[in-house]
C-alpha cells in the first residue's frame, strides 16, 4: 500500500502549460537548437537491400560549393562500440537493409547537403535479399525473450485436449500489417562538440537514455554528454531509444571541429531508420463450453526482425492474462530478414496482440449465440491467470457495462448484415483494452524553493502528452500548495535522472520521484521555506509487482458503416471507457486516450507499410501514400473513464494512459465491419477490396 496523495490539483482540468509557446511557435525543437553558424547534415541511404559497397565516388559532391565534408565508411572515425549494429554508423561496407546509412554530407545549408548527397555514387556487390514474412518459413527461430524481457513461450494445462473436449472452438489465423511511427516532428538532432565533450539537442523520449547510449558508442564518459530536449512533437516509441541518425549527427560534428551540425530526417528517411511495428501472423485457438466459459486460449505468433539486430515484439503477452481459461499456451517465432530494425510503436505487444484474440472472441460469441460483451464478462478471471496474483485493481467489467450503456448496445440485433440505412450497411462491435500499469525502477527529482516559488526538476520528457502540466499538479499536491505556485523543469541531462517516456510509465515513475522529493522537502524545511532550500527524492524500491498484477483496462465500442455498392468504410462513432486509476489531468488524459483510439482506427482502416519484395523498399514511404486517419475520418471519438481507486500503483493512484487507447480499437472496428456486412476480415487493414467480394 502506498500513502496516496490528497488530490486537489490532480483530477482538475488544467490547460497545457506549454500551449502558448507551442501555438506561437516559440517552443524550441531539436532542429531549432540555439547554436551559432550551424552546418547541416544529410544522410545517404543504401538503395540495395543486401550487399556490399565496393566503390564510392564522392568527387562531384566534394567539389560542390558549400559542401564541407562527405563521410563514408572509407574516411569516417572508428566508433568505440559497434556492439549495437543499428548504431554502428558507417563502420562496415556491408548493407543489411535498404535505407541503411552509407554516407553523409555536411554542408553550409540543408539544401546543398541534400543535393550533394545525391551526387555521391556507390557501387554495390548486390546479394539476393529476403524480406518476405510468412508462417511457413523453415528458418523461424525462438528468441530468448520478447520485449522487454518476457518469456518467449508459455504453456499451462493441455490446450489440445481442451480443444478436443470443448463444446465450441475457434481456430483462426489473423494478421496485422507493418506500421510506421509517424510523429508530427520528424527525428532531428543538433550536435556540438566542446573540448571533447558533446552537447546534443535531440528529439527524444528520454534524454538520460540517449546520453548513456551515445556515450557508450562514442567511447565517452556519461558526464561528457549533455542531452537537451524540452519539447517533442510526438514519438510513439520511435524516439524511445536513439537511432542511427543521432550517432551520425555526433560523428558529423566531430568531423568539423568548432561547428554545430544539424541533422533532420526527412519523412521518407523515417521509414527505414527509426523503427516500426513488425507485421504479425497470429494463430488463435479458443475452446469454450456452451455457457461461454473458456477452457482454452492459445496464441502463436510469427513476426519479423532484422538480420543485424533483434527486436522481438511481445505480441502474445496480453493473451496470457486477459481471460480466465485453465488451459493456455502462447509462443513467439521470428524471421530475421533483410529489413530495417523493428522497434517500439505505441503499445508494442498489446496493440497487435489484442487484434487476433479479440476478433476470435467475437467469432466465438457468434457461434455460441452469446452477446460479445456478455462473453467477455463471463470470462473475467478472479486472479491473474498467469501469475496467480490478485489484480491491484481490475475494472474491465465496469468498462464493458458502462461502455455498452453509453453506446446504446442493448438494442443491438446480433445478426450480421441486418441493419441498413439507405446504401449503407451498419454494424457495431466491441473489444477489450489492456495495458500494464508500469513504473520504472529508477528516477530522481529535486524540489527547490526559488524566488518565492517551488520548482520541481527532473530530466523527464514531454512528448506532447502533457508532462509539463501533470508533473506540476503532482508536485503541488505533494507540497500542499496550489498548482500555480509550482514550476517544472524537464528535458535536460543536467537535471536529475529520469527514466524514458515509454511503456506508459512516465507520469507514474517521475511523479513518484517528485512526490518523494516534495515529502523530503517538507520534512526538512516545513511549511515556510527559505530561498535556496532544496531536497531530493528518488523512486523507492517497488515490490507491488511481485504481489499484484498491475494493469489498466478498457472497453471500446465502434460503429461502422460500409457502403453496399462501393465497400467504402466509415467509422461514425467510437467510444472507449477506461479504468486507469486516478486521472491526473482530465484534459490531457482525454487527449491521450482519443489520440490512441484515433491511431487504432488508423491502424484498422488506413495504415499499411507496403514492403516491395523485389527491392526491400517500403514503397509508400510518405504521407501521400502511407495513409493516416485525418480529421475527416475521426467523426465522433469519445473517451470516458470510471472511478478507480488503486493504492498499489504509485502515490498518485494513477495508471499510464499513453498506450491503452490504441489497444483493442482495430478489433472493435473489424468486429463492427463484420456485423455490418457479414464479411469477416482477419488481416489488417480492413479495406474495401477485402469486403467487396462478400457484399451482394
Ligand atoms: Mo512507447 S511505444 O513504450 O514509447
């Protein structure tokens, strides 16, 4: 049990503190770092998917007025650590995927750098490449663990026997597409060396993690690297760890003593250099009795990684704990392909991994003749099926019932294709959401009294999520003062250590450190501090996860309309109800949740990175062809939450909400599309070509 804060500022609606500086364009982003006379770097990328660079001709580029340097594997510095092959920029002639960095040009202007990059010619010894994921490859392998450190496979009881014995079963294969993180702000790094020390202005989800990774690759002490990032225009996981361009910027600046170097990726470059969500192939098996109670749940996943670095998405982990079933099995198998390195994208694991099982639940509900909301309620576990621990709080049933009520589920005709409105077939669907309520083991904070105001300092990140505001509310309640007496300083390694903004753990972790610092401050200085008084706090040892299963839950309801003649798909309504502990700032929380749901709708209907097997190239690598939901697609998206008291998660009683909004959305929409049309689409995205053949 944690000593919970008395919420006064927490729970009240607060405008973003960074709002005015953002809308007026004065909030500085990484590419706007305040440096004198910067040079500009442009990356050159391999245009073969596998092979070796045998010759490089940079003469024309080097002769271009304004070009300061052209770096290739032939003339570049050796890095101190090349253990992480993604970050071993220009350390080898080998090309492991199309789009890999093979050179960089630094020039007086970004335009000249980009033009000259096109003038460097490379000769390749090409080798046959393989970029095709399938479940029947004979080289699939079992990773040691899946992200970040879950068991790869689990098995309890006997799924095969349960499938044999069951009244009703579902055995189906589902697939999700390859998806790319596309934050509004492209990745950017400004690098400046001073007497062997490095300053980076980097668009990142964690300044301290960039610092430690970059220091290791460049062979520096951590203290020699300062990373600054007050504002981020989104990341969705793609800025959760430094990618190759960060190292490239540092190398580029080191080649030009005294000059700062700015490197901004183009939108196209982001499709090969900053991670993406692996496509997944999911074999789901469900076994149930006539009353709907599950006896078996199994999920076997096949997905891809790159040849040079493993990333194993934990797609099957949610199936391990979601519903009660005595017999359970999960597995992950990987194909190592000649593709860019996959990585984190909003709710890695849960997001793709709740698609197959939540559509399978819909298929099971139909076979049983049980309402899909009711089927989920009937399979509510008493305890976490996997660990046997109690849930610290679990309000999935409340979310399902509350959502059904708000959405108007009660009068739903269960027959698919039964509702028609003019030329439109109308259906509704439901799916559950889940995301772990995590807290990182380490973060530190300082609370200081300065010029008559309180200042909370921690090297945290605000991805656009509202950290600048939420941390002030937490500090205010921990100090027992109004929020407008508290300033927050974040986004700099000069500040106390902060964990990365990942796994929806930021507010939980940093907030805990701030509460500790505020309590220490009050213990030390009482209610009437002097200027300069200061106290530190750190996240205390946290044992709750050994005794409790800690998760946020949700239920999402979708209405889908499919045009009977054209197959055009619209989502006029999407409603989500979430149980995520205490909500710190309703305004930014709602924004996070509807943002996640919008991204889930985008995943369901629009997004799809098309990897050309002939070239290894994501051919739709821009916003013209990689379709993302627009305002016109997001008609009526509502997020609600239920009151939830959880004294085990952290002193705020809050659970992370950055990711749960995208979990389950795609299944709710696919289920609604089926209900509208009677056509079951099991591979995302749900596009009209998949529906049309089944429409009369
Ligand atoms: Mo999030 S994908 O854990 O940054």
